[in-house]
């Protein structure tokens, strides 16, 4: 009776067209592990044959494996199915249940509407539905609604359960390198002292340099590797040592777990801003104050929480964006990132006029020009401003010169000792790897040459790695063979008495000068418009105090190349007797050059003569 009822809905027109089996599982995890569901869906092809379709007329669409049914925007298999139904090529659609086709009422009802127009049937494991029949249409509508409600209910239940567990700090999260989880669920530091030492060393380097890239350069210069965890695969969670890169350093500095905190909800998802490729909501980072769950003291810490918060502020201020001053760079503009317009308050940009001629940069305020279409606020050369701020800075720090220098020397000595300790730990790890490989080789059955050969090769590789590290360590020791002695302290004291000499030394980079300047100066405000011919400089110190001074604004062209006086006198002597071309030839034969160091031409001599009102002989 049931079979006759099913066949009564299937007509010759349906059998002439294809039977399509639509297969979908919501995630890659389900595809890998839920094999029973996958087998049941593929078995629907046999059901289509039982209903009267030949095996050649049965098509399987499984392009959407691992895709969610919440939306059809990024399900290529579902789009293909709709296109074939609309073309009138499908007689029946077979799916395990309505939720396999769609978890959205909009997608489900659109599919049913197209099936009504093209007279296409829908079927599952137990029944065949005709969307043109009122009873079947009502039943299909209920199935689609239940499918969507089921997804919504599951999602809400899982979401609330996850957040409740996270608020108690019990929701298990992946631990970064340097931490382990015991059998009881307790989080402890990795017992490997080399791992602990290297992480502590990275945090100390950042406390010293304040710039993540300089931490990376320091590690590369000292040829120190950093620990990392393997994610996925048979060796999941194993700690390996790798060459440092910028992304690794940033992940360590940004991770709140190293401050002993359990954090959940650091990022939020904007459902209105989705990726055009996969439809996923884009991620935005929340500020520390807005983290929904932040439980301090949840695990042993490598740094204090206050230090972590301070590090995040420093990292954010190092961004090269309008709202931050950026990290000190190597450019010639000393006040890069900390100079502001004294008229409108906006941060001023650094202008580079002519790099080939090695002309000094300038500071300019273009906020009103770029944002409001107004005029440029002000521009000025950086040379005189930098000189004035430098002199003010050196005068202010002069009482503390000796203390600063000796503290720098002690810090240098501490860094050398710490680097040597890190190398000792790295050599101990290499020795352990050799010993481990040796024990594994000796414990193997000598008769099993395949296993013994592989273990012997690993032992040999460990020995080679130890030799490479030994050579690198020897090179490091040659570069670090100097120690801090009493005479070094006396030398620093002598240099501290003349800090301008140290500041202007060729070995002192602009990046180091900018870093030193920022320790005391917060902002510098410039106003070169309010008073004609003057530039008003207001320095805002980190203490909150302000210092003001005025300097003369240099005239236009004051630093332009100038023709030597000797050449000018010679031209003045020759002009009454010779035309421009002959004067240029005589100057070139005498080895004289223009202001830019070039050979003279008739036009060059003519320009010099006209600008000074000299009259030559008849040309």
C-alpha cells in the first residue's frame, strides 16, 4: 500500500529526468568522523533506483561537504542543484532530511517554490513529497521550519553553555608554548628550563627595546632559536626549536596567558561584515577593558599583569597610523611621530624633499587639506627645529648624565651574561638530543637493520646539529669576549661629561637618538605661522611640564648650494672681455666647478651674471 502510494506520485515525466542525491555534512570534523551519516546519504542512490530511476540517471552532488546549511551564499553544490532544477532537468531530489538541504527558511521555501514550478519531487528515506499537493506542501513547510528552529536551538544551547564554562575559567583552551596541562586539568609551566629561560629572555628584550622588531633582530643577531608547539598531526603539542620570525615574537607578546590570565572573548565577530569568499564574519580585536572574561592568576605567569597591559599599549603606539606615533625609525627627522601642529593640534607629517641631494626633511601639517579640503596649515624645515630641541634635551638631562651612562653599561653587561646563559641552555639541549638518540639506537634490535639504520641516521643528525651549534657558539663568544671592567666605568664617566659628543658620534644611529629622546619628551608642538620669521616650539615632557622657545625661521634657499666666492670673482673679471661661452670654457680649463660640482655652460654663466647685474661683452 505504501509502495503504491509512493509510485502514484512518480509519473513518466519525472522518470525521464534525473534523480539528484544531495549530500552535505556541516563541518570537516563530521565528514571525517560521522561515517554512518555519510554512508546513509550515499545510500539514497539505491533508493532512487528502487523508485524507478536507472543508475545512469542518478546524479550525486556532494560539493557542499563540510559547509554549514545556515546560508546558501557559499554552497556551490546547492547553487548547482537550484540551477538544474530551474532548467527542468531534475525529476526528484533525495536528501536524508530537510536539514541537509537547508537550515534557513528562506533557502528552503525558495527551493520548494522552484520545485512547484518545475514539477520536481522531494524524497527522504521514508517518503516522497509532491510540492504541488497541499498536504505535502504543508508538511514540507513544517519540516523546513523545524530544521531552522533545531539549528537555532542547538546554537543557543551550545553558546550559553560555552560562555558559562568560560566565566568559571573551565573552558579548555589551547595553551601556548611554555605551558602544559596536567591530568587533573591544572596548568603548569613547561618543566624545560630552556623553554622558560628563552621566553623570559624575550620579555626582557622587549622591556629594553620597546619594539618587537628589534627583539627579533637581537635574537637573529645572537643566533638564538625560540620554542614553538606543533599543532595537529601525530606530534601535536610537541615543543620544537625554530628560527625566530616576527609573527612568533608578536604572538608571544600579545598572549595574555603569559601574564597568568585566563581570557575569553578577546575578539568579536561582526555579522554585517562578512568575507566574500567563505561568508564568515570578520574578526575585530576588543580592547583589554572590554574583554568579557578575564580571570587573573589562573596560571603561573612569566610577566606581571601590569607589565602585560603596558606592553600592549607600547605595541599599539608603535603602529604607523594617524592615532599613534609609531616606533622610532632610521630617518633623519628627529621628531618623527611626536611632532604636532601648534595651530590645529593635528600630528605633523615628515616631508622628504630630495633624497639624492641629501637635503634635510621637513615637517608639515596637512590635516585640514586632506580631511576638509582646506589649505595646508604649515610647513617648515626640520633641521633648525631638530637642532633646537636637541640642545634643549641635552641641557635638561645634563645633571643625570653619569647615572644614565653607568646604568646603560650595567644593562649592557647584564644582557651579555643573559645571552651567554641562553647559549648554555641551547648547548645543553643539543647534548640531551644526542644522548637521547644514542639510547634509542642502543636499545634497538641490531638484527632489524631498517629500524637500526633510521635510528643511527637520527643520532648522526643530532651530532651534526651539535657541531653546527658549537661553531655558532664559538663565533658568538668571539663577538662577546669583552667584559665590563672598572676602566669601562671610568671611560663612561668621562664621556658622560660631554654627552653632546656621544649624541653626535657616528656610531649613534638616528633610531637610538629618537628612542632616547622619547624617554623624556612626550610631544613637540610647532607654530611657524603666528609670528612672521619665527618658529615657536613648545616641548611637552612626560612629567607634564612644558618648555617653550622661539627660533628664527630660515629664509627660503638658505641651504641651497652656492657658487664659491672664488668662482664669482673670476667670472666678474672675465665678463667685460669675453662672452658667456668663452667664460664657461676658461672656467672649465681652470678646473672650477658650479655650485653643484658640475662643469660650466654658457647658460650657467649667463644666469650668474644676470642675477648679479653684471654686463658681459657683446655676445
